[in-house]
């Protein structure tokens, strides 16, 4: 595979998911040849056919790259790249501890083809110390030295799937290298696709900055979810309270309650930091408590569903419940850590007859369900429609009109006429 082009040496991207593919496209659009590596043959085939499987990247964007983006499953194809960016998943184990097996596997295979002078950048979210203590150690196999024989840095991904106001180019990029020279190389790499690159003192600062960004959101979402539970007890409308507080032009940032957190970052990052903190006999109770509150929010929502049905003379068992939206956020099809899946599982355990409608998710294998494609028919057939994910495609006026009962977990029906069948979180 030719790894050179007139616009400079090729860039390798390991992992062509929600993070890796947008970065690969950004480099290719900037004129660089890009070699994308993935372990999934279906993704490799899709990319090489210029067919996108990610909502944020239209297939037309891949077609327009004129062959500058090629996908492979062979690490040897990365040997001639100037730089290799690692964007593999870093999920949690069943016991909520970091699972770095994907990173360790990628690093081990990359170490076998690493060539002198290459720059390696990790973008996968992880705990501070991973780049220096784990990745560098694996890549230094055979006597190589990071910072001398190759350059190594961490640069956290800041992609928000479904978002159009901030892109790879317009979102500032943080970079922390193992040495000043490593930082310099990584900054120069990203300056070709980002308007602003911010150099940091080292990888640990960059790793921790990413965790802070997401834990900030996690803590504030936990706060407002806990407030929603209190408002339920007090009989106060939490949405009115949030709207009122939001009129303050300083010192307050609006966060909204919901069914819980999902995605590949927000539910995971507090546990990454807590894991690292425990190694230093430090217990971040505030952060861990926020994680627990957000983890328990789906159970609170199911308890509210039980009460909505009970108030209308219906049991949970045998009742037809339609879940509207099963991805973790509106406008995307990503179901990782989605609270909808927990809600469906809990309702199944209570004997409910659960269906779902989501234009972005044709199958929900973990729940053994398929999308109900005809929304109007699904609404009419259900005893209760539960708005869990507010996709932009949903017409909530239609949802209210076509449903016997509606339970809104996102506050999206607040400005709509309520004929008396709507309950909000």
C-alpha cells in the first residue's frame, strides 16, 4: 500500500469508530493520505467502498476524498506513516474498572512495525499515567526509547457525536508529549486539521484535562438528577426551577435532568479517575457519588413509570410500553451505556411488554428487540409512551396526540399543549 502523497507523509489512524473516523476524514480533507486500521472487516469494507456507518460522516464526504483514505486490518501498512493516532475503545469491566485490553493489543501490534522517528498519539480517554506508564513501555520493546527513537503524546478526543456547531477543526486541541520535542511534533501534526492547538506540560495534564471536562458534566448532571428526585417528593416542577435559575446571567450554568447518562465518556470517566486515585490512597468521594447517582437514575425513572401506570389504574405486568429513543443522546445511533437499555431491562423484569422506536437504531440485540418502524401504529398500540431520547426527528406533538399516556423524561413537551395525558420527570 502506497503511504505517501504530495501533501506529506501518510497519517495512520488505529480504530475507525466515532472518534477515529472523523479524525481520519479531517486529515484526508486536509490533503493527507490516511491509512485507517480497524479489526472489524465490515468497517474496513465500508470505508474502502466510501460508505459511512457514522451519522456525522456522510458517505458523500468519503466519496469526495478521492482515495486519500484507505482502510486496512494489517498493522504493517502503518510502517511508512509519519504519525499514528490511536483511537481504540477504553471501556469499563463488569466491576467498573478500566479495561485497557484494546489499547494493549493495539500498542503491541504497533510496536512490531514502529519505525524510527514516527510520532504516536493516544486519543482514547484513560486515567493519568497511561501514556507514560503503559503505552510507552509497550512501544519501547526491543530497546527503543520514547522521546528519542520515536515521539509519543496524548491528545484527548473532544468529538461530540451529532454536534455541528463545533467540529474537529474548530474545537481547540490539547496536546501533551512525553518530552518537549514530542509535544512539538504532535502540535505540528494537529495544526494541519485544527485551528487552535494547546500544548501542555506532559501527557498526564492532557489525560486529566479530559477527565475533568467530562466529570464536570457528570457531577452537574448528578446534581440536577438528584434535584429532580427531591422535586418529585416535594411536588415541585423541576423544569420550572431550572428555567428560573437559568435567568441568572452569571454564576449559573444550565444542566437538565433525564434518564441517566450514556455514551463512551460521561458514565465511564469518573470511574477511570477513581481507579487511579485509589492507587494513591485517595478516594474522590464527591466524584464517585456523582457516578452512583447517575447510575441509579434509570431505576428512579422506572419507579416513576410504575406510579404513572398505577395512577391510571394499570399494572406494569403485561402493559404495553413504548420506549421512544434508545441511543444515549439525540441524533445519533450509539447505544453504549445508554440508560434506555437499563430502563428496558428493569421493565422486562417487572413483566412489562416493552417495544421501542428509534430511527437511528434498527436492532437492540442486548434487549432482544427490533425497532418498531411505524411510529403512528406503535403509539396507538402502546398503553404508555416514554420519551427517553429526544431525537430531532421526533414530532412530540404527534407523540402526545397519538398516545394514550406519555411520560416525558427529557422535558421536551413543556411548551406543547397537554390534553391531560402527559407526565414529566
